């Protein structure tokens, strides 16, 4: 981990660390974050087959988050993964693009159509969200927890216009960061059978 941290400080491109054993994964990520003084991106392996998981799976969310960051303008500095994780299927760039919906403050968005879009992609309508893959509706507020995000989003509407988008904490329900625009990525793990990037 110390050697990888030193390499990451000197490289302009992402450093990918491939571990031989999944059992070492979490401890290695913790060590590397300690040496770097910041978080690193993790690309873990599933313990089950992709078709046996759903969008609430936390491993799926971590994998999807890393894939999204690799395609962004700010790619990760370090990615920690395992041989097993690299052998498992991932969505293609086309599937990620097709499953991505960008919304922003000031946009017109039909709430009913948006809710149908989420439901058609296996999101569950609940009274209060707790897990990725859930959404809740209260008047002009839609809470949604995309699988690729660490925290859920609260989207406030004025009519059909998006008035604000904020991240919030599941436990306390307190909002802590406003965003002008977000990408909501919804790709089902079950659709990734026999497909790799």
C-alpha cells in the first residue's frame, strides 16, 4: 500500500492495484487511504453471480461508481481491485450512456414520467428511502437513491420545474450539499450477463 501511494503521487494517470485475494481487499483499501490521506476508488468483486443481485447491492454500487468516474473529467487517482473483480461482467459504455439521465435545476421534468422511468428500471417506491434503488414522493419532493451514489438526492419541484437538487443523509434526513445538475445512472446487474467493457 505504501508503494502504491508513492506511485500515485507521481503518476498523471490512474494507478490500478490488482490484489490476488479478495480477503485482503478492505484492509488494503484502508491502508492505502491512510498513506494517501484521502479516499481511493474501490472496484470489488461480487460474492454471488450478477443475476443473483439487484440495484440495492452495495458492491454493485461501488463498481458502478468507479466505472462512472473513469469516464468523467476527473478520473480516479487510484483504483483498488482484485483478479476476481476484473473477471466479472460490467456494463458497456453504451449501456451506461443509455441508463443515464441528466437533470438540472431549472429543467422541466414531468414527475409522473420520471417516476415511471425509475419504476421501469427496478426502483422501489417506498415511504422513506434507506437503500440504493429506492425512491419516495412527498408532494413536490422526490427523494431518489441512485445505486452509483454514496448518498441519496432530494429533488424539489415547483410545478414541473426542478427548483433544487440536494444530497442528504439517510439517517438524519439533513441536506448537506446542493448541486446544479446530476447524472442519475440506472443499470441493472442482471443485464450484465456475458457482457464486459
